[in-house]
C-alpha cells in the first residue's frame, strides 16, 4: 500500500509544488473515509490540489462552483414533469459522483451549504421525501476563502464537524514558486496526470486501513485528549465523539502512508491540529485556536 501512496505523492508533485506535507494530509483524510476542507486565500492552489488528488484516485469527479444565488436543488437535483410519462422524473444533481469538489463553499448561503449535510454523513440525499444512495466511495473536497473576504458566509458548526480535516496550502517557498513560474499554466499538467488507482483499489486500501491495529493504551490516549478538551476551561465546548472517531480513522491512515501496520502516539500528534483546529474555540475570544496553540495543547496531555 505504501507504494500506491508514494505514487500518488509523486504524481501530485508535478502540479502541487513544494507541498508534500499538505498532500500527505489530504491523502490521509480521504483514505480515512473523511471529507476534506481546504481553507486559504484565492490563488494559492486549493482547487489545483483538489483536482490533482481526484485525478490520481481515478474516481468519478464533479466540480460545483458555489455562489450566493445557488439553491439546494442545484446540487442535489430536481424533479421535472415529463409530459410523455405524465409524471415527475428526478434528475440527479452534481452530488451524484464519487469525488465532489465544492469550490468556494462559503460563498453560498447557509441554506445551500446545509444541502450537503446528509450526503456527507449518510452517503445519501433525500429529495421530496425519497432517499437516493450515493456512489461509493464518496468524498467531498471543499475549498473555502477566509471569512474576512467579502461575499462569504461562515460554515455552521454542524457542517464543520462533518469535515474530518481542515488544511491550508500556504504560500510556496522560493524554489517551488520558481518552478511554478517556469512551468506556467498547470491546467495542462493536471490533465496529463495518469490515475494511480481506481474504485476497486481505493476501496480495498480503505478496508486494509480500517484493519490497522490500535492498542488499548492508544485508545486511552485518545480519550484523555477528548476529556481534556471537555473539562478544561479554555474552550467553549469540547471535542465530540465524532472527533474521537476522526482521530482513529486519520491515525490509521497516516500510519499506513508511512508503511506501518499499527498506530503510535506520534501519528495522532501529527494529525491532531488538522482535526481539532476547526472544532475548538476559545471561551474568552470565541476565536479558533492557532496551530501553535493546538501543538501546545498536546503537551498538556501525557502519553500513557
């Protein structure tokens, strides 16, 4: 399995320059069976990363551009009257895919944002009282602009909690940016990427990841972290049980990427800020905790 991950990283490095760590985090999230939120300023490479990763997985892909006038039916689909049959026929929307790129998701209104809630949690959508199953695997890769930018709406906590991880791409270093400037437009490069996996292989790897060994002591460590956030006076509220499951899924995936068949505390410490960052708020300022604050939090909880 490690070779498959190495091949994906190599393929993506042709497009996403100098961001190996961020690429590993994105791979970790998707193979953990979770959804990924990429937050950063426009022009940094959020959409490029999402498109390249989707292509490497060899899965069905749809891009949905979120706008302020978007309606839930634009994503889920609508029923249209068919004069031939004399009945309404449901026409599926963009959500019926394997990898959905929800581009600039926070430019849509809360009503349109919430259209994804059932799909992300239940792998189905319900329209006019009838439920429709989604393809497997089903991943949402959403990009989000900073909230201080005009025309953005904050994602509700219920939706944020459904994203297993949130990452940022950040500015490239000088060497990576020089490579970008020399190669120019990345659209052609993305289209030239050959899929590394397919649906069967993706599902097979996910099953193997789910079987990676987790010790009782490691579960104690996860619970200690959860209890700390719930009992410490720093936070408006502690981490949910869904966050605890996210820790387990992500640490198994991170361990697999690094060629191990068991998890260790360092796996959890590596992914913790990206899982907890969008779930924890300061009780005093109502602001999210910074990356360094989350790293410091880990120091307050001893490893069993």
